[in-house]
């Protein structure tokens, strides 16, 4: 008699063959490189958002050798808008390691993949299973939700005890056959049927034995992290243009928010002045200063209230480009990574010019 685990995989694969997604861009050629890029992009990001980014990225960097040889600014430029930019920086680092240390070939074990920058256990499992056929469980957000509901696993999935329980279940359910399709199937089920809100339980192949559904407690799982009020930080961002209409940008440090991206010069809040090339723009050089509408950009751990300030000043053309400073054309023709709110501000500025 087939085991419960075998029946779970069998039923899921039958559903996948009929209702799963089979035409996603990274499914057409399941190489480790393409699957890796897609899995990194899909972390905390919806499929519909990722597709155009993935296609542009693969058009530009067709092979891992091309990615490894690229400049960091080029990589960040193609990532601008996807958020969580550490993913892009780690992607670039890992590409260099794969080319320089592994001869351009991906490690063929989960442990070997985990040793690369930016690849955790679940991502490693997905790459190994989907592109290499290695039996490896995964536990991304979609899978956590499916398993937590199926077995009524209480608690926030990121708690160590809850996560261990979910990993044990994921390991037990992962089949030996068609592991590539099974991995895609369980992610698809969470993304399209067992969704966070308004799940389509009537379309689920596990409706009859999902414990949460049978107990009418679907919305209780998975457990949520205790909410806390996010702190608010304020910053002024200064828009300074030269005679050509180009905007002065500053490259941020490699670590911290927007690491290695270009942003506007800033200070702690309105009323202060930016430090440019070691000296402040002061009353002697400022001809006009105008505060624009405040915008809020939210991170996972705090809100950032940004006050854009347009400054007209003399002697701006004396500021030379360096590794830190860049005069950026408003037609976005330079390929550099931009902080998301800065890109929006510059686009709005271009429209009004």
C-alpha cells in the first residue's frame, strides 16, 4: 500500500500536470544558471514582477561567464526596482566564485550550493531539484504556508522549533521521482491556490485531508510574527543640477541600505545642507532652495520619510566626477543601480523638465 508521503506527491503531481504553470521563462531551459537567477529574483518577490526583470537580465548576461565579467553597476542597474539589493551583490559574487573556482560549472550538491554567497538551504534545494534532478526538499514561503495548513502547524514559521518541524515534513514528502516537477508543483500550489489571503480551497487537491480546511481554520495558518510599530526616520535628499541638467548622485557604501547604489546627497533632515566634495553648499553659493512633496519609503524594519529639496547653486559645475560622485543624465542613459525612490524622483523630474 502506498505511503501517505507517496500519495501526497502523487496527488500533487497529478494536479500540477493539469493545472500547474508550465510556461514561465525559466522553465523553458532548466539550466542551473537560469534556475539560480530566477530563484534569487523570486525571493520575497512575486512571479509577475520577476518575469520582465528575468528576461532583461538573461538577455544581457546570457552565461555565467558574462555575469562574472560584468561591472557591479551594470548588475545593479538591471536589478533597480526589484529591491533587496544584497541579492544582486551576492549573485555577482557567487558568479565570480563559480567561474574562478568551479570552472563555470555549478556545484552539484545542496551543500556545495549553500557555500555560495546568497544561497540558503531552500534556494539550494530548488536549484538542485529543478535543474539537476537531485532529491532535495525546499521550504520557501509558499511551501511553509501549504505545509502549515495541511498539518495545522501552529506558530510563526521562522521560529526555530516551527521551522524544524516544517523542514522534517518537507523532507518526508519530497519524492525520489520527478523531483523537479514536484518542487515546481508545491511552489505553484502555494502561489496560485493556497494563497496567503482568499485561498481557493475548492481547487486544492488536498481539500479532503487538509487539517486546517477540515477544521475551518485555514486563515489561522501559518502563524504570524508579532507585530511591532516600525520606527520612522527622516532624511533630506538634495537635487542639484549642472548646466546640462544632469543631477549629482553619490555612490553609497557597499554595506547598509542601498549598498553600492547611487542616491542623492542627503542630510539628517530639512533645513540642513549636504556635504559635497568635502564642503557644504552654503548661503554664499545657494541661489534658490525649494522643498518638494515628502515621500515615504518603507523597509522591513523602519519607515524612511524623505524630503526632496531642489537647490539651485553656483559653482556646481566645478564638482568633478569621482568614484563617489556622478553627474547623472535624466534620460537614464547611464547604466548604474539607483535607489528605488531616487529613480522615481528623477523620472518625475524628467517629466517636468
